[in-house]
C-alpha cells in the first residue's frame, strides 16, 4: 500500500521484541534507473531490505542488504533532506545520508519491526576495480566490506561523468553498466531473488501504488533538488521553510 504520514505514536519495546531493519532504493544516476528485485517463487517485485546486524550502523546495513539481495554494490547518496537531527560539531551540511522514510510494521502481537529507508547509488567502475584488486576471492569479502562513501564535494553531474567511458580505437564514449554480482544472497530464500536496473516508468508499472514506489518517487524529488542546488537554481532547504516541520 502507498506510504502515508501517520500521527506520532507512544510505544515502548524491550530489545527482545524489537527488530531494527534498513531498506534501500539504489539508483544508477547516469541513466535514471533504479534497482528492482523480484521474488521468483512468490512472484512479486520489491526493494531490498533486511535486519541490521548487531552493532552495525543502520546506514551501512542498508548498503549491505542492498548488495546481498540485489547483487549491486552501492553507497549511500547524500541528499538535501529536511530532517530533525542536530548538526555535527563540524557544522551544518546541506547533504545528508539520513533515512528518507521510516516505517513501523508489526511482526506479531508483541514484536515491532522498525524499518528505515535510505537512498543509494551504484558505485563507479573505479570502485568495482578496486574491490577486484583487493579481494581476489569472494570469501575475502566476508564479512561485508562497505565501499568508500560518496566523495564530499563531488556534484551529481561530475559523478555521472564518471560513468562515461572512452572506447579504445575511435575515441567515442559509452555508458558504463553497473556490475550485478551473482551469488550474493546469504540464505536459500535470498537465492530465489533476481534483480535488474529498470527505468522509472518500468518501476511504476511493476510496483503500482505501493510504499516502494512512493520511496522511489520521493528519492527522485530529492535527487533533482540536489541537482538544482548544484546549478545554483535552488536554495538549500531550511526547517522553517517546511510548513509541516513544526506540526
């Protein structure tokens, strides 16, 4: 069902009755496609998500689950989200990697599932090649090795330019196709998943009116907002400018 903003709730859960999870929408910025997974047995499309490991950062859990369930190596994409978190000691940052949306889903009458949704991008060819040099064998990647974060100060336009490759010989350019790794699932259930990069229109067709599609649409809004900020045609977001912030 589509996402709907709900009223704040008062609830409390002991650790044994709380599951913290993270999901991610992974974009290939250069071609405006998004990673969509598909359950081959139960016949439904979905965005990757899963439980955070003990002592794991929730944002890193989103990247890891995205990689394990889809096979696409990814890193969180800093965006101009309006949020309620205080600034770090280093000062204010316009672009953050906070969750875009959070859902509270009941697991049972006693147990709560707390799901944070993040936005990420497929990594450039240079990052994939670095992994190839450092980790020759798939077993070397266990436990999960996160990629370096999105470079601070790099624009979306500059990041897209990274994915244009010059052909040998004629000097023409072709678009780099992000690598999908096989066998990244961690159990028999995840072995049933397929995934691919699809256009936004294809995602709309397959997901319909759903929370997953709402997350994708919201992410696109913020990606476009960041592009406009980098071009100087939009101001950074302010909490006071958001009419619903203090409600």
